[in-house]
C-alpha cells in the first residue's frame, strides 16, 4: 500500500450564507494523481485552499506527512512541500516571467545577490520543457492568458514538492500544451510526488488520474478508482442527473455576410488574415497557444490597432475603431481574460450583468431597480449561477460562475457579431450543455458567432466551419465533414518545428 501523504478529515468551511465544505474526507497517496471534480461552486477550490493554508477550516483536521497540521499561511505549507497552481493566477504583472517563476526562491550568488543570468537560463530551460517560446525577460502583463497559465505551471514545477496541486491548469490552453503537462506529471508521479488535479475536462481525468473524488454542494459524493467508473456515471454523480447530448444539432441556414476580413494585420502579431462569417453561422477559430487568435479578436474589437487590411461589419466598411464604436456597431466580445478585461470584481453580480445595458431599465433617467433585479434573477437561473443572491460580489464567486456572469452580459449587449474567446473556460459539464444550447440558439436567431476555443472537442462539436491559425497567419479552413480533431491539429502544428520566437 502506498504511503498516505495527505489526509483531510471531516473538514468544514463556511462563508456568509454558504457552506462551501461540509465535513469532507479526502486523502492522497504518494505517486498518485487524484482528480477532484464537481460543478461550479461545489467547493473544489475551497478544499485546496484549506489544504494549502490559504483558508482556515471551521472544523475538521488536515494531516500532512503523518502530522496534524495547522497552517497559518500558504507560505508554511509551501515550506513543507505543498505546491499549488491556483485557478486564478498569482503572477505579478509588472515583473518579468523569470522573476515570477523564481519568486521567493531566486538562485543566489556571493553576498546573497540574485544570480540573474542563472535565473534567466533556468527559466528558459523550464519553459522550453513545455515546448513554449516565452522570453524570460518579458513582463507578465504582456503575455496572453494561455501563456500566463504556462508560466504558472512552470513556476509550480520549480519547487521541490511532495504534494502538487493544480486547479484547472488546462483551462484555456490547447490540447497540445496539455499533453506536455501530462508528460511532466507522469514523471513527477514516477518520482513519488502526490498530485491533486482539478479539471472540468473529463477526458483528461480518465487519461491521467488514478482516482477521482466528486464534490457536490460542499459535500463529498464519493471517491472512485478511475478504472472502475465510466464517463457517464461520473457526470451523473457530479450533476445529479444524466446529460443528453452535449452538443446541439448543427445545420441552421446561414444568411448574409456579417463579417468579412481582408488581408488584416495587427502589428507584427497577426499577418494578412482573410475570412468571412455569415449570419446564423458559428465559425471556429482554432490554433495553439501563441497562434494569435486573441490578438486578432482584439484587432477587430478595436482594443489593438489594425496596421494593414480592412474589414466589414454587416456589409459596412469599418474605419477608425475603438471598443465603444465596435459595441455601437453591434460587435460583442467575451474576452478570455475575465479578471483584467471583463468583470468588475468589487461589484455585484447584478451590476456586472446589466452594466452595458443599464439604459434598458431606466424610466425617466431613473433606474427601475426592481425590473433590473428580476432580469438578473432570470439570467442567474438561466445560467445556473450559484450564489445566495444577485447582490453577491463577483469576487466571491467560484471561477466557473464568474465566467457565466460575463457570458450573460455579452449576450445581452451584442447586436450582429459575437466573438466568444474561450466561453466555457472553467465551466462545469452541466452548465456547458446549457451554454452550448444558448450559443446555437443565438446563431439560429441570426447572430454570427466567432468561437475561439482551445478545446478541440468543443470546436468540432459546435462549429459549422473552422479557420485555423498558426503563428499569426491563417493555416487553413475546414467545413462540414472535414472538421475533426485530427484535421485541426494537423493545420495548427504544420511545420511547427520551424517555430521561431519573435
Ligand atoms: N472568499 C469567498 N467568500 C464568499 N464565498 C466564497 C468565497 N470563496 C468561495 N465562496 C463560495 O463557496 C462556494 C464554493 O466555491 P469554490 O470556489 O470552492 O467552487 P469550485 O468547486 O472551485 O467551483 P469552480 O468549478 O467554478 O471553480 C461557492 O458557493 C462560492 O461562491
Ligand atoms: Mg474553483
């Protein structure tokens, strides 16, 4: 029998109005990958924060390495050998990639001075293990969300660790990068490191985990050997019911041209991209991390400058752009970076949902709060946003529930073309089905949808047509029966061995 590294005994954690964990038992062996799954708001992140000392439990105990432990801070648990990749990034945006990776753990030379050349060299080595070209001297704020995720992972890997906890490390990174992560985890596992792995991508749970524990509404449902359970049973344990088909049927009639892009360039990031999108159509935009899909979307939305080429929205040439003008001309953009570009974390769910459409609730320039409240309640029901009321601050929502708030907002605010950048990032499988239905209904009502997603299954399941980007350029286009995970990967990785950092 493998050594038990961690034992969580009857742990309880309350927040105002919420029992986030209710007498939860959980344990982890050396050399195992133990997955933790459950719906948005089930208590997964809270459990790992308690294990790592970021939250104090209200009851129960944590036994780590055979000793009952009470961490006063995450720093103590890190010293003891627990390394955590949190769901929300913990990077310092104004510091470089190398400084972030080695934060608190910098290589030193004589007189306790930081050995910068060594730090940069080691960062480079660590990142290239993931097949990722990120310049160690780049500031974190200049990286894409997916690149930041890779830096988080690299940072987590650089400590000497007994228990490695990853909270949705693959949300927003492509399958190719995820595979590299799994290879690294297999190495750690063979070295006897114990791993707790949270993910909403159930395929990867079956690929890498030895055991899986299901939480629901703060309660432990059960722990299973992954080999002894199938995907459908696991889903029904998580959501409490069977799910019908995950993806709604395709095949709506496409209408007139909603968006047409000609030889568009965004600085040196995006080069010479052309494609079109019709009303009623869901067009997938696929590619690896760093393929510049998000930058293209920012160009269209007006938040990055277009340096060559042109595009038409609803048949009209778009000239000088900025986000306000884009919104007025009917373009909606659900960004992948919900923390920095989307949500106002210090405000309520209600305020966040109605922000761009507040005028709709005004009578003689006074906001009709009751109508606003009712509307928000309907939206919260529609997307199954788990919170005591619409007045809860977005800051206190679980990751997936924050994503749903953002989704609701942009669907309301959008006119003709909706760009969705990783719309189901961190969203649980039950809620995904609802969101997919909503996306398809929006298309059927005539909206044109550009779906950026790193989850190949999602692209294949949802899109009528797919364009694939590679290194800032268009690598190809697929439609109908041509769309498959293999064909997308093939285009996305073509001649990747020639990849050069810019
Ligand atoms: N700091 C906090 N203050 C108030 N409530 C909180 C806080 N952190 C979490 N909660 C609540 O506790 C519950 C569990 O949240 P948690 O973040 O653990 O969910 P999760 O399982 O990680 O979900 P997700 O899959 O969406 O990340 C939720 O109802 C959440 O709103
Ligand atoms: Mg979470």
